[in-house]
């Protein structure tokens, strides 16, 4: 197995080059090399989306990526946000403020075991970023939410509360919905 240096930005921090095997998946790199274990290993084959992280494009657009089927080296030179990078933290690393999405999920008791929650937070954050650039008509909001969240599986089947929370947080944010 060959390894080569990998450098990228994770949660705003530049990671100095680390020798990483060519065939290592991003999920394993985050968990084993960076101790960022919040992205969940579910199916391990690209189906459940529990493992997603955000890729922050140079133009500011956010994209969801499954880390169980993406090589760590795919992210070379790129900027990634894991679930650990969403909430605001103080200098000691303690969470001091959740994002609006995280707060909405708490308020609605949207999750049960919570295993799928990092993926749902990721998907909703990416959706809201997209709607900031291209607001959706109110009549199309339900379909838009369904399309964005549909790939995310919840084994506890708590979909209704997730969807309620997402609808509320989108409607509360200015400029995401027209009409
Ligand atoms: S663990 Fe990656 S899609 Fe299921
Ligand atoms: S809350 Fe348990 S898998 Fe979704």
C-alpha cells in the first residue's frame, strides 16, 4: 500500500501534511488521524448518508460529501467542515452556541438515538446555503426539503420531526423562501 502527504483545511484549521494511504477513505482519516468522530459510519457503502461532511468551495458554495466512499486524498487542498465545526466554541473547545439548525433539531426533539443527526445537520445547512443563493417559492418548499433530506436514512424513523424542524428553520431565516 502506498501513502503520500495529504494537506487540507478542516473546520477552519490548516492540517499540516500527513502521510495518508492512497486507499484510505475520508471517514477513516477523520476518525483515526484527526479524532473527529462525529461523522457516523452507517452503511459504509454510500446509501445512508450518515457520514456526510461539507465541502466548502472556493466560491463559498457548500456541498455535501459522503466520507465512506470518498478517498481522503480527494479532499487534498480543499476545505471541509465536519459536524464538530458547526457550533461556536470557546478557546477551550467547549460549545457555546449551536447553529440555528442544531437548535431547531433540539427544539423539535427531532432525533432519538442521534446516529443520523450529523448527516441531517449537514444536509440542512447545505440546503439553506443553496436557498440563500436561489430562494424557493413557498409552494415548492416541501418538495425542496424532501429532495434535500430524502437521501438521509434514520433507523429510528424520526423523519416527521426532522422535517418539521427544517421547515421552521428555513421559514424563520430571511430571504430563503419567496411568496
Ligand atoms: S456510511 Fe456513508 S453513506 Fe452510509
Ligand atoms: S435518530 Fe436514530 S438513526 Fe436517526
